[in-house]
């Protein structure tokens, strides 16, 4: 049984590929970046539907990331190829009360809806805050200055390790009982930004200075590495986390049978990114 993994060099996709291979599953990888030697890799672009039949030929399962611009072409190609099950890395934004007014949520809703209205079986993984977001926010200032600048130092978030999202995907792809399920997933603990910075400092072996700044200053800082839609989403999450702790979840443990990674463990895994 062949599983196609789109975005196989991405933060989550590469761990899905590793997990499926470790489980003895046959995988076919797609990516715009170089892939491990020996992997069955196929060039494909979700926005170029003519590239999809070849990559999906003979495949029964797919790990997919949300790309609304190409979802109709994907559904057509997947149905024609006889794909049975698609596991989608979606977003927790689709669960927000104002999801229809949220550009990130709308993009993911479009992909989810296309799959729901198709003949394909599906599983949706809907993560909240990615721990890897901190690489966008703080990597440069930590490496160059040993400093993090944030407008809400005590705002809390519940970051999720990308390995845990991949473990959920592997379980959904390889075990029965996950088709037709949508899994909202947050990290296992709520931590302030101040605490997260301390964990990164402990991982890299040096103290990191935390400097409070204004929201507008933060918008400018984040805008150096993120698009405006991402900046708005992060600032909104931080603002919300300054008044109430975020949700946490046990879904990783419930589905995979092992505890989710803590942020401290994530920081250890990524220590070299901050050095």
C-alpha cells in the first residue's frame, strides 16, 4: 500500500515520512526541496493539477497540507487514481467563532469542505500554536543579540511539537478508526512567553534577555519574517493569552498512546537553530 506525502521536507511532513518508513510503510514523497537519498520522490505541485496524476498513481493514502488554490484539482486526481484516505494537516483556526472572517480559517475551511464533499475518506488534524513558530519570531534576535522582544511577556500559549502532529498523522494513516474524525490539538501545557524563552535559554546554555516592547514595535519585528496575515494571527493569540490561559489537549496521548512532547523537549530538539 503506497502513501503519498506532500510537503515531505516540511516541518511536519518530514516527520510523517520518517514515521511511516519506520513503520515499514511504502511512501512516495513530494517536495520542492531536496529529499533523502533513496527515497521514492516525485515532483508535484498542488497548484499544477497536471503534475498530480503521476504522483497519485497506485496510491491508496495521502498526507496533505492545506492549499486551497489547488484542492479541486487534487480531489479530481485523487478520485481518479483510486485514493481511499486523505489525512489533512488543517488548522485550529477553523474552530474559532469568527472563522468565516479569518483568512487563515477560510483557507483551511475551503480545503476541508472540498474533501468532505468528495468520495474520499478523510481525517483532519487541526493544530493550534506550532512550537516551530518561535523560529520565525525569535531565532535571529536570539542568535545575533541574545534577546527576545515581545509585547506581552506573560501571555500564555500551548505550543505543539511538530513531531506530535506527525505522530497523529501516522496513526491516522496506519490504524483503523480515524476516518471521518477531526482532531483539534494543542500542546500539553500552557506556558508564558517568558517561560518559553527560559526553556530556549536552558537548551542553548545561555541566558536570553526578555525585552517588553509595544504592539506596534512587535508588528514591525514580526513583519521581518512573517506575512501580515501571520503577524495579525500571532498578535491576536498573544493578546488573548495575556488575559486567559489557552486550551491544552491530551489528544496526542489519547491517539498515539504516548505523552506529547513538552516545550522544553522541543527547545532541546531545536537548540542548534538558536545558537
